[in-house]
């Protein structure tokens, strides 16, 4: 009899604890009422981010919300590189946000971060003065790295690279700050750039305002297309890729 009574007591205690636990859960798991945002935000405003985050929070409750799932969804917001979310007693969430650092425009409708990863920026305007880069999918790091190499290479000559294009077949071309396009091609890039630098320093610099584009895809020399002409003036007739 004593053993039977003990089992009944343990069962009742378990039921009471379970009921108390459910009551405590319901009491704690209240709707999320407040959202705060922290982080070094230079390009997007807290109001913009609140509007973007609101659909993720709407209808969620403080304990039941899946923080990992919410973080993954928040990372889809174009300007956010990293997201950390913390619960704050009794009914709030705090978002610690790391903003993307844009360093270039990419394929007309996106921006590149410092790792060469593309991200969406609209409806927020892109910062002014960024170089304009483009290339096939997944080529962002390669194109950004080559742009930086060209900028460093031309620093002493005062040339700036405004645009850089990597075509689908692997050919490169870039535009200088004064609007001149330089056709670099697929192969022998370093040698072609040496030829360009020599020709630019020797005479082309003095005629920059008259030049439409410079074609380096030749075994020797360069071809120059002048404004008002339909064909470039070729120094060599054998063209390569």
C-alpha cells in the first residue's frame, strides 16, 4: 500500500511540475514587442533595416522564435553581411548587424564587398565614385583583384581605371578615367600592359582627348582608334585573342 501511494505521489508531482512548466512557458513566451538594432551602420539607416526586419519578427513570440532561422533570413537583406540576434527580457530582440562594405559596382545592378562577393543594394542608392566592374557569375573576386592590381600598377603614371570587364570567353578590357577603352584580350596580359605603358608615356598621353580606344591584342605594337574614325590605326596586322 505504501509503495502504491508513493507511485501515485510521484505521478501527481510530475503532473503538477508539468502543468507548472507549461504555465511558466506560456507566461514567458509572450509576443515580441520591441526590436532594437545595433552596429556600425554607414550606408543604411536603422529605419530602413527595421522595415526590412519587421516581416521576420511579425507573429513571433519571445521563446518560440527560431533564432537560427531568423538569422539566416535576415542575412538575405542585401546590405547585411553578418547578423547576431539576442533575446532581451521580457519581450524584446536585439539585432547586432554588420554592414556590407561596398568597394565596386558589379554587373550594373549589384555591388561587390571587399571579398569580391556581390550583393543587392536597392532600394538604397549605391555610393558615388565606385569603380564599375563586370564579369561572369562567381568571377567577382578575380575581377576585383585584377582591378586593384591595375590601379596599383598605374598609380605612378597618374592613370585611373574607371571600368573593368571580363568577358564570358576570358577577354579583358578596361576603361581609363578619361573614357579611353583599352582592349587587353585573354593572353600575355603583362607583356601587353608593358607595351601600353611604353606607348602611353612616349606619345599617346599627349593625344588622349582624341583617342576612342587602344587595342593591345597584337604581337607587337598597338592599334589606336581615334574619335571620328571607324577603324583603328594598326601598327601590326596580326591580331590575337
